[in-house]
C-alpha cells in the first residue's frame, strides 16, 4: 500500500519550470505542472500538430509533393482522357451500328434504326412561336399563288433559253422503256440496251458523286456548266471516281441491273437537272 500511495503522490507532485537571467538571477518565466498536467499538455500539442499538418496537406498544394499523388496537370490529363475515352466508346458504337446496317443492306435485310438521343437539357415544350405581320403577309401571298396550281409534283419550265446552244451527247443508244413523268415522280428516262454497254457522259463536266444505293444500285452524277447535273443509275460498275474530269462522250460506267427496286433488267436510268429542277431528257437528247 505504501508503494501505491507513493506512486499516486508522485503523479500529484508539482514541478516548477523557470527561466532566469544569468547575470541577475531574476526569474523571467516560470510554469508549475504536475506529471498528469504535463501528459495532457503534451498530448494536446501532438493532436494539434497532427491536425494542422493534415489540414495543410489536404487544403493546400503541398499534397502534390507527396510521392505518388497526382498534380494539377496530371489530374487534368486524367479527366480529359476519361472524356475522350467516353467519346471514343460512343464513336465505336456508332461505327459498329453503321457497318451492321451496311452489311444488312448489302445482304438485302432491313437495317436497324439508329436513334439519336434527344437533348434533355432543352425544354422543347416551352418554345413559343410568335406570329409577325410579315409572316402573315408572306403566308397569304404564297397561298394565293398556289391556289390554282394543279400540278402534283415540282413544275419545270422546259423553255430554258440557256440550253439552246448546248449539244448533249447520248449516254447510250437503245429503246426507251420508261418516259419522264412528274406525276409518278419518275424524273428521268429509262433506256434499254445490251448488257455491259458503255455509258458515256452527256457533256463535259466533273464527277460529283459515285456510290451505291439499295434502290438504284451504282449511281454516278456529273456536274456540267450552266448549272446542269446529269445522273446515271442502275449501273453494273463505275469507271470514274468523285472529282474526275470527264469529256462529252467519254465512258463513265457500264450498263447493268443493280439495285433492288425500280429495275427489272439491264437498262440505264438517265436524268438531267437544271438549277435544281428536273428536265425531260427526250426533249434534249435523241436516244
């Protein structure tokens, strides 16, 4: 019991820590502590130091000096890489859908529909369209002009003075199986000829399109002077590429039966467009 009382007494004993002047022996500063108070003070100081160090590292740029911790540039690069990876994943998904649809079209199957996600950040229901006096005047004028229009499709004025001096070269020679008819939206002339016959350019120009569609097969379009465009459809093969310069009478394709619609045998579907409107090829070319 004496030893325990001695230990308790030692924890309660007071100790003086003082600072004195070496010349005058005057006491400048002193503090009186017990062992228990000293332990609490040291613990409090340690906790304060740990908290201050943690706060400095967490809320200042000093954390970048910790080995393995990313700096501002590295975090920015990580964020941009994540954004680019997301965009790349979306582009790859669209590419896969495009090739799948292309394969389905070539195989004669129905392509799957690619839905474009609507922008959810815009409230389309809140969009208001206000009528102005100018809109009403324009609407009344257009309705008055179209009141007596009896045509079922785009009307074309065949009296084109700028084409009087042009000499069209016949694309092919053959028998006309389908005539130009605006009412049925047949904006060209079908010419039947022997298979694999060469198709010639009607005028000098530049090839502006070469491609394949499910309806009309291999198609080639040529831009000519005077805002003229000639179109050649249902070809078996194309001899020119987009951007090539061609001369009148130069072979540009081969007659075929390509396309799954609007064709029943080897023939050429030929169209002439002037300033965005179709013309009757038989009025300008003798096939």
